[in-house]
C-alpha cells in the first residue's frame, strides 16, 4: 500500500490537473479546506469516504491511488492485507461497507491479473 505522503502527492497533482482549488474541492465534497490540504500534505487520512470521493472526482481508480502498479500486478502481501483488515475493523459501519465494496473490486482485479 502506498505511503500516506505518496497518496497526498497524487491527490494534489490530480487537483492541479483538474484546475480546482482546495477550497473548491472542499466545498464540492462538503469538507473543510484544511482536510483537503492535510490529505495532500500526507498528514493522515481520517475518512476513507473522502478519499473515495476524491478518487471519483479526479477519475482515478481507488486501487491506483492506494497501491503501486507493482502491488496491483503482484497482489498485496499478507501483512498489508492484515493491516488493511485491522483498519477496517476500527471504522464506523458505513465506512466499512464502502471499503468492503472496494476490497471486492481489488480481489476481482487481482484475480483477473493472475
């Protein structure tokens, strides 16, 4: 899984490509401008739904945002899977539903790439 700062760099680059200010994106997603800036600086990701919304706005697959091309080709290793699972268990139920859908998408993609 990519490091948070790598994800942040990708998010900022995509925002610039789409010619959108942090303020405009924050308003569109109904979050604080500081949330967008913190994510872009790699200062942590508190809300997975926001990351999912950003990936949709920027039209980049969530897998591409979260995993390197090599990880996508080779599949995530067991430690990463366990870390993701632990994180999911700590999320509110609505966020867990979203991430479970995402994991099913990852599993399907990895299966097709074998």
